[in-house]
C-alpha cells in the first residue's frame, strides 16, 4: 500500500457490502459511522494533547523551581574553588594523578 492513500480508496473498507446492489440507507449508515469514528478519534486526540500539555507544564515548573538551588550551589562551589586557590592548599591525596599499574587487565 502506498504511503498516501487517495480518499476514494480509503473508504472501501467503510463501504464494504455497499455497492450497486446496496441501498442508499446502507450508504448513509456507512457515512454516519465513518463520521462518528472520525469525531471520536478527534476527541481522543484532543484529550491526549491536553494531557501532554499538562505534563509539559508540570515539568517546566519543576525546572523553574530548582533554578534557585542550582544557582546557590554554583555560587557555593565557585567560592570554595576561589578560597582553595587563594589559600594555596595542597591537593587532597585522592585527587593526585596516579600511574596505571594494573595495565590493560584492570577491569577483569
């Protein structure tokens, strides 16, 4: 089936059994059924959009609420780094660069 189906071909499944022998009532019933199904699909899609918008708004609010904490943490770490640089404190032993003695099999 091609990616785009012409409208007159997509209705074949709706109008199955409605042909030259079918009555006008069957044709109208098929049209009404199709219209109802499209409207129901539109309602579902609208509800899904509303839910997605609410989730997005909630996530954005959560990000905005954490911004002051992130700024305060950034200022704290910056002040600690400046204080350490100004005091010329020797590095912590765990922060020193060490040579690799294990070779290539260290993860085994």
